[in-house]
C-alpha cells in the first residue's frame, strides 16, 4: 500500500495541474504586471496577475451592474480578498449610489469591475472550455468523461454547501469550510454543468474538512510539508522542490512546524551555511497520524458513498496522475509555460503539491 497515493493527493495533483495550465494561458492573453517578472503587456495601468481562484471567488459574480459584498459572499460561498483585488486593479468597492442611508454598512457596498476586470472576465470565461478540450486531446475523451462523472457521483451525496474553488487557506494552512448548517445533497444535473476544476475543488475541500475536524494540523501542512521531512533531516532548501510549494510559503510553514514542536531546524554538520529540518518525536507521531487518517477517511467514504463510487474516482485519477513526478506524470505534459510567462523564468517543478496551497497572495495553487 505504500505506493498507493492518498485520494486527496490524487485530487490535488489533477486540480493543481489544471489550474497552472489555465493560469499560464490567462497570463499569456491578459495585460498585467508582476513584481519580479516582466510582461510584454506590462504597464502601470495593467492589473496585478492573479490565479483561477480569484475569478471563482470574486470576478465570476461581478456583473455589469455590480454586486454587493453581502451578495458576493452568498454566491461564492467563500470569502474573497476584496482589498487586494481593489489594489490589484480588478474592482472598486464603494457605497451604492442608490442607497440613501448616511453610512451604509460595508457589507452593503457595491463591487464593480474596473475596465481591466471586465477584460479579465472576457479572457477567463472561455478558458474552461479550452482547457477541457486540451485535456480531451491529451488524455482521450473517454477518460475526461469518466472523471467528472465519478466526481459528480461522489459530490452529489455531500450535505455541504461547498464553493466552486479552493478557499483561501487560513492560519497554519487550515481550510475554511462552509459556515451554514448542512444542506440537502447537490443536484447531479447542476453539478454536471460545472468545470472540472470546481468538481475537484469540492471533493478536495470536503476531504480536508473531515481531516481537520479531528487534527491539530491542517491537511495542507501535513500533505505538503510534514510529509517530506524525516527523523534524519532534510535540507530546508530542498523542501520547496520536494513539496512542490513556493519557497516563501515553505519557509513560513517550516517555521510554524518548528514553533509547534513538530520539527527542529538546525545547522547541517556536513554543509556550512545549510539548515536541515528533522522530525521530533511529536512530529513522527503526527506524520504517522496523517498517513493513517487519510486512509481511514477514504475507507469511511467507501462505506458512506459507495465502494464503487470511490473506486471509479480513484481509477480515473490514477490514470491521469500516474507517478507524481515531472518525469513520469502525464499531467506535466500540459505545464510548459509560454516563453513570456513568469513560470518560464523560474525552475520547473519536479512535484505538484499534495494539497492545493491557495493563499491571499493571488490564489496560486502552489502558494506562489
């Protein structure tokens, strides 16, 4: 069983690969600006580059006449980063001119798309169909039909009102689940209309919510960072490569694990100026608990949602993911960035995250 990937890892690999391919195409077409990497479109009037999650939790719902903050949260079913989205040039948030109250509460303020935001919407919207078409050509229509069918069969049994994207991770990388009471199961016909990224997100988040309900560590922290460390020690500079996570997020996460006593970070006696991270006894216990818990939850899902449902989902994901490395996973075939993209100017990933790392820094699935 040691070579069998956990179900949340399979879901994550597919979702992260889909998102990176989606983001690469958006970046190539959308005038934008970044901090460290220039764009052929770059100008002071261009918006900051963001990832798919920022469309799904915000821009998707900002129509021609705008939407209130309260209504956006209801529609998206997850909070968004409104202040950064304003600063990044996509929206403006102001009191509704039609609201005659002297000081309307901020939740009743109106969100409107700026010209750059409307341009971004025009580019984002057709990309779902384009990426699905690419995946059909790459993996075969039969395979790409099986995966959403398997996901719908599972998600339609959830009594959770889940968003159509991964929520922005909170402190210690915990996932934010729905605040409302359990809802009736989702309509399979409605779910079938959603893009593959939304279905993968819903299944991933549901797994994380169950995992984190009885864990002191988040699934994102365990799957990406605790997983790659051992009792002998791993060079801290290797953790981004081993986890697939961005360097800054890796550094911050290791610091938090050390603060909580799961690892120690110390000098490498064999290489001057190099730090290593190694598990403490507490960390070993937590790592083993993570491994056991993901297996236990998947077995529980088999009992609750049907062994055949989980088997079909796992089989479909395993064919797409293969072995989760750049050399062997079929998913990496679609991750070659455009020459003008920022990912073309950094080291190519050797691994994709074992749980999506969507943060407030723009929603990228690897925490970039």
